[in-house]
């Protein structure tokens, strides 16, 4: 029996070794009654300057403002992400968050196994019924959804207005419905201000690895720039870092995603389509702390400041006042329901 226990223990250690676990210093000083939050990051991990870093900023804010105790798990190469979620749920965290649509099935299953644990999924992929209506997640799961197509519409219009070309580019990561939403909104924004423009769209792959392949991103971007594209919008995680390198190399431009990515290629980033992932993560932690957490669908669009585009002192010179005014009018029209932005291509 003792040998069996030792063997099981060794297997558990080996399995968990596939996961990089980080507990911040701030968490160690958290109040005894602090909310315990576990977060499992998406492909690409910390340092992607995009999706995962946004979730981490939300966690850091929760530590600073709410005294929350945050445990962060960064899946290693080929790691079983379900193991990270299960580990946190077994530790009876007050809230377990999976960052990315690839966690959807695992969260749905674990929510049934741990009905007293609160779960949240960033970009949680909702199933649909026979009529095509979204099926709500389990009662202890918050599905955090963003209207990426709305923010992408605005940067698409911007790309067409400042690109000085009838061709604009798009580089996606994994070719899945979520990333197709970015493309659909972007394409609609381009055509709204330039009906004769062409959108050159390419994807880095069909597996999660497509979100962390800068080499492929650079290859696709160089190909598009050579076709006459002057501005490329990427929605590809750390693969987009290759797009930025291509922009620097060719002297052309790119548009960042999820977070303000200007510093990745100063002077070459026209703007970034930002998602309030940090806002959503913080909001869920606060709801748990205030005992107001409730499962369901939470949607963040232009009207909720859940998506938008960057306009500040860094990129103001790249966006003429007339273009800025046009974008703000388009934004107002979307919020007012005068413009319906497609979410499928």
C-alpha cells in the first residue's frame, strides 16, 4: 500500500510539474479573510503583451485594491490545462478563472464536479440550441464575452482611412469562430469607409500553437506588405510580435490587439483594439468578494467600454483629426444601434 501511495504521489508531482505556478508577493500579505482566486493562463503565457497580460493586470489590481490572494498558473509546453483548473478547484478557491476559449469544456465539466466553486471563463464559448440560441453556462460559471467585432470595426475603418492603399491586411492566430469575429468586424469597418478596398486575411494555423508563433506572424505579414498592404491588424497573441517585426523591417504599419501594444514597435503601431480583460477579471473578483457573484453571460462591448481603440499622445500624430472624428461618429452609431456589426465572416 505504501508503495502504491508513493507511486501515486510521484505521478501527481510529475503532472503538476508541467505547470508553472506563480504566487505574487502581494498575495502573501493579503488579509486573512481575503478572497482566494486561481487563474490559469492561455497559450503564450505571461509576456504576450496582449491577452494573458491583460488578465494578469486585472489580477494585480484585485490584489492591490481588494487585497485578494491570487494564484496564477501558467501551463507549460504540452501541459494538461484541465489539471491546472482541477488543482485550483480542489484547493477550494473562491473563484477559478480560465483565460481563453480553450478552457470552455474543462470549466463546464469541473463546474459540475465542484458545484460550490465559482468559475469564470474569459471568452467562454457558448453552446447553442437547435434554434441557434446560446445555451447559458452552468449556474456557477460566469461566461465573460466581448464584442470584439465592434472594436475591430473601428480599427478596420481606421486602417482604410490612413492606409493610403486599396489593400489592408489581417493576420489571425488560430482559425476558429472567436478570431473570425475579429476579422468579420474588421472587414465590415474597412468596407464601411472604403467599399472598393480589399482585405487580405490569413491565419497562422488551426491549433492553439498558432497563438505563439512570431516567426509565422512575420512571414504572413511580409507577404501581405509585399502585396501592397500598408496596415495589418493582428489578432494572434504573441504571433503578432512577428507582425510588428515585419512592420519595423518594412517601414509599414500594424494595429495591436487586446492591450495597448504601441511600445512593441513605437511609431509603427497606428493603434490597438483593446479588450477590457483586466476590467472583466477585476469585476468577477469583486463580485465574489461582495458575495454578488452569479453565473451567467456577461457581455462587454463598446457601450460597456469593454472594447475600444487607443488614441493618446503616442499615436495622435498618426490619426488626423478628421479621421478621429469619423471614428467617434461610427462608434456612436454602433452604440445607438444605427450600425449592426457582423460577428461572422
